[in-house]
């Protein structure tokens, strides 16, 4: 036990030293670094493996998450930036993820002069029965309108295993996958609220408000769970006509064309191939603009 404590202290000291943190009687840390530090202490081996896989760190053989984080920050893949924090946090377990995302959202609201308890922010603490009812109604609403493929694209950056995401065939299965990852719960409905706003399905509010009065004013809610890049991919999917889909199929798949069923099918194929990352999506848009 003493050796483990000493090892932890050594790692913390190295992290502080390598990040040029001012040292006095107390450490002087930014809010970002405080919550990152706290989250790292709760990262288990499974989350470390997911971070390693997502950022392709296996070749560096980092012995611990501290060294991995130092590298990610040196490469500017992790920084005091909402999108980068969200991307990193989505690889983590529920506790460290909440530490990063909840605090990040709170600080962003403080900068905007708002609060998480703002009137337009629906309360989040419903009973298990109400939560199950909400999931059932939410899934039925999207499936009836044949919007399931759009949801797959919206959530593609939140699910580690894209193939698993592709295997689900209904909104209910998709929500169960998100629930299992700790992304939604009866005390955290943010993802559902934001999904309704981004997909502009405000009609759902009128169908559920009588059952769940707190579920209202979605249109005025500030989106906090989706990155700008995810929203950009979603908007791209809405804009792709059949001729444009064929153009992209020919450009990126010739001579073995994939003949996508729709734009969402194309995006689900392009994302894991890296064709729509932040550095590439502009090229795709430019090609379609010719």
C-alpha cells in the first residue's frame, strides 16, 4: 500500500512539474486543471484502455493515464476547450466523465451570465417509472417519424464501438446503449433535451408535458451535450441530396461503390474511416460545392 501511495505522489508531482503549475503552500490550479486532476484520480483501467484506443496511443506504451494525459495536452488533443474536454470525457466511466462535463457546463454558463438552474433549464430528477415512460414515448416518437438513422449520426462520437452503434435497429435499443454508457439517466436528461432541439422535434414536448410537466421549453434550451463538430456532421447529413451522395460514393469508394441508402448511411460509413473529422469535413464540403 505504501509503495502505491508513493507512486501516486510521484505521478502527481510529475504532472504538476510538467504543467508548470505554480507551487506555494497550496497548488495554484486553473478550474480546468482542477477538474481534470480530480477526474484522472477516478479513471480505471477500462477507461484508460478506451482512451488509449480512441487516441491511438498503444504505440507509445504509456504506463499510466497521467503520462497519456500529458502527451494529449502536449499535442493539443486535450485542452481547456469544451469540445476537446467532451471528446476525452466520453471515453471515461460515469464518475470521471461527470466531473469533467458537469463542471465544464457549469463554468460555461457562468461565463455567459447564466446558471444551470436557469428557468429554461428543465429540472432533472424524475422517478424510475417516469423515466421508463419517457424513454418509451421518446423512442416511439422518433421511430414513427423514421428518424432513427439521424440519431445514430448524432450519437456516433459518444459511442466507442461504432460497429455496435450500427448493429442497433431501433431508437429503444439506441437509448439503452446510451443508458449503459451512463450518458442518460433519470437524473440526467440533457442528451434527450438537446436531441429534440437539434433535430427540431418540438412537437414531442406537447405529447409528454401532461405526463411530465418539467419536460418543457425545449426550444429555448442551451445545447451542452453535442460538440460543434457533431452538429456540423448532422447538418451535412440533412443537406445531402441523392446526386451529392453518389458524388461522394464515387470520389471515396471507386471502383467498389457502396451505393448508400441515404446520407445518414454514408456518414455512418465515413466517420470511422476518418473522412469527416474536423480536418477533412471541409474537403468534403468543398467537393460538393464544385
